[in-house]
C-alpha cells in the first residue's frame, strides 16, 4: 500500500525503512505537517501516517476521504488529536500503536523525579563553574514517600513497579483498578485523597474531556505544600495558568513536564533562532524547580522500533483483511 508519512524526521525514515523490508509498502516521506494545504502532497496514497502533533479533525478527514484515503495510521498510542467519531462515520479506519513501550515513558517520569528532587541540573551547572557549594541542593529520600499515580494503565503500572522498588507507598486513581498495582500494595483512593496524601504525583491517564484541566486551582489547593508533580501524559491535563500561580507561591515544589498544553506549535522543531512568543511557556522556564522536556518520554530505541513495526503491521493487516486489531472506535 502507498503510505504517506507526514512530519517524517530522519529517525522515522531510518526505522520505517528498516522494518519495511518485511512489509514492502511504498513509503512516501513528507517533511511537513498534515493540514488541508499539504494533504495534496499525499495524492495517490491510500494510507496516511501522522504523529501526535498533527491534529486531524472532521473537515480534514472529509478532504482525505474525497482524495481516496482509506486508513489513518497513527504512530502514537495517544489519539486525542484525531476526531475518531468523524473518521468512523466517514469510513476511514484509524489505528494506533498501543503500549509500544510503557517502560520508555515510565522511566522518563522517574528520571524527571530524580533530576528534580536531587537538583541535578543545578548541581551540574555549579560543578562546571567550579562551584562546589551544597547550599540550595538539599534533596529528599524517595524511600517511604507516598506516590500518587493518576491512571494505572500500561505506563502507570510500570511506573508503580519502579516506585515500589524505591520503597514508596503507592496511591492510585483510576476508574479501572489494576490487579498488578493492587498486588504491589497500591491503595485506590479518590482524587482528593491522592492530592492530600502524596509527596509525588505522576499523571498517566489519557486526555479526554473528563481529564482536561484535572490539575487546576482546586485540585492544587488539596495538594501537600512542596509537592512534586510530573506530567508525561498530555499537556492539557494540567491548567498551566493554575500551575504557574502555584509555583509562584511555592505550593508546587518541583514540576516535571514532558508535555505542554500549547506544545503543537513549539515541540519537535528547532526554534533556537527565533523569538519565543509563548509568554506562558516563557514564564515556566524562569523557575529553577521546573524541568521541561519536549515530548521525548517515548523516545527510546525500543519504543521507536515498536512504533515503526506496529504501524506498518497495522497497514498490512488492514490491506489484507479490511480491518485491524488496533482500530479505534469512538464510544457510543
Ligand atoms: P492506558 O490506556 O494503558 O492507561 C490509561 C489509564 O488511564 C487506564 O487505566 C484508564 O482507565 C485510566 N483513566 C482513564 N480516565 C481516567 C481518569 N479520569 N482518571 C484516572 N485514570 C483514568 O494508556 P498508557 O499506554 O498507560 O498511556 C497513558 C497516556 O500516556 C496516554 O494516553 C498518552 O497520553 C500518554 N503518553 C505519553 C507519551 C510521551 O511520550 N510523553 C508516550 C505515550 C503515551
């Protein structure tokens, strides 16, 4: 099948080309974002492949259908950037890559915690300047601390395992409880209790209407003073304006973000030669207890391997059977 791969980076080409030897699809790489102006670049392709920073809403899906596109292959697990209902109605099959490496994201969340609570970036910069003072570098032990995990699916469960290894007490919020997490000693509680009792809170739920701005002025008010908050899930789960207010008054002690509400126009590109126009993001960068990475939690060799292989396998399955096990269907 001819597949148009939008927003293709050097590493995408490398991994997709390597695995395509098994699948033998016709891959057509396109450097730009997918939108109604660039759709024409994929003329003749029956499948279009996009990443998380390409929003695909109904008007674009209608144009895709009119151009003969039959499948939208997401090279991501998250699918909040696609109107699944519209795609279903228009007969375009959408498939994702679930659980390509929960370890990649969970380990990144842990890396952020250690980097923040042991103040590693500050320490590193100091040592390079010949400053070996320990003033301001005091950390805390993870052992015996309470970790609240919002969303105990694939990533949240791996994260729970790792934090259990540090000797942490585990609290969870999830409408679907994980037996594995329970076996680790996790207590499922309300969001309010999780906020009140956790020293560290890590977000691993999807972005859906009910989780948009789940972290807001009210939930922050319930949290412990100096809490460590980590978001490797989706930016809009946090109300960024509220988090900045909380950072200014010291309520949030440490903040690790791999995702950001307005990341679409910012992340995955080199903006180092232009002026940063996002004042909210600029304010976040001024806090020395905030660590930001540009949606790289998933970015390990193992995860990128699984993404390329499963995306191509999804297209093959659709080509051969007309459907796909990883097909996404909007809830009724
Ligand atoms: P998953 O589907 O296995 O787990 C999500 C869990 O969240 C489920 O158990 C679900 O019941 C729970 N959940 C749903 N609504 C909830 C709510 N209101 N409150 C609490 N829990 C709720 O998904 P996963 O593979 O663990 O991925 C989780 C999220 O991580 C994805 O949705 C995606 O947004 C994000 N992600 C980020 C990256 C990255 O690079 N930063 C990479 C992959 C995934």
